[in-house]
């Protein structure tokens, strides 16, 4: 579970996203950061028994900096209003799929997959789905996957308007071949974040995603 003080800090940061306020509350930030790291480590330690590829990871290797890159953004707010971690045995910048946890009051979620892969990797995954669509369908239609995620995310930013070049629009897998990202997400309430069952809930969600991660990663080898 996460501490209520961590949620409170992020809530206040959203209202006071400036360096003077942050500097005055740096101790609260450090406490919240340590709390989030402890939670992520607990997830790694438990889920690592299932997915051996992440078993040796340390939370700090998975967590993102709270500072925003504002060089090319109109929004000059210096800090993110969330704490996030990407858990992958190949690292945060890996081409392989992995697991993600996003802690942001009112907008928290968890899940994972393969986010915006480069064209060469994207083509490999699409080809794997096309060649082995029956296997892919079994994964995303399984009771466990559907109970947590329902389906892959279809946000506008993730979907092409047409089937990619080289595939027929009548292809049975057409709706999935249009995807530019292959991610599955499930929302979390603020009450979930401070619940004693959060680690188990997260591990269960990652386990439901495991077959999909394996399917995609095998196509990238």
C-alpha cells in the first residue's frame, strides 16, 4: 500500500507546481518518493517469482524522474504530478514490453504492454499477430485478461484509421493490426492506492498481462 501522505503530496503539488513551493516541501517529496519506491520494490519482489526476468530489479531502476522536460512544451510546469514506474527486465528504455504503474490522485492506473514501438519492432509484432491470430485471440479473450483489462487500449493516439500497408482490410486481425501501441490498462481509485491489498492487486493485474507480454516479446527476439 501507499501512504496517505504520498497521495496528499501529489494532490498539493498539482495545485502548487512551481519550484519555490517544491523546495519548501522537499522533505515531503523525498518521503513520498521513498514510499513509492518501497511499494514498487514489494511488487517486484512478489511478481518476480512469476516473471523471473524482473526478479533482480531495484525500484530505483524502474522509476521515472519527477522533473518534466519542458524544452519543447508550451506547458512550463516544472514537475510531473504523478509517480510512475516501468518494470521491465531489459530496462526502462528497452524495445521489449513490460509493466507500468501510474500513481496520480484521481487518475491512477496500472497495466503495461508495448508502448509506441519503433517501426521495425511494430512490424514484427503485427506480423506475429497476423501469423498467430488464434493464439493472440486466446490471450486477449481469456477470462483472466478480460476480467482486469477488457481489451487493449484503443485511444485515438494508438490507432490508425486504416489497416497498415501490406495487410488486407478483410484480415480477421485488422482491428489489432491498426494499433500503434499494444497496451492494456486498468484504472485505480484513490482508495485502492492506500489499501493494504494494493501489492496483491497489482501483482494479479500483471499476471493477467503476462501471456500478452510474452507473446509480443517473443516476436521481437
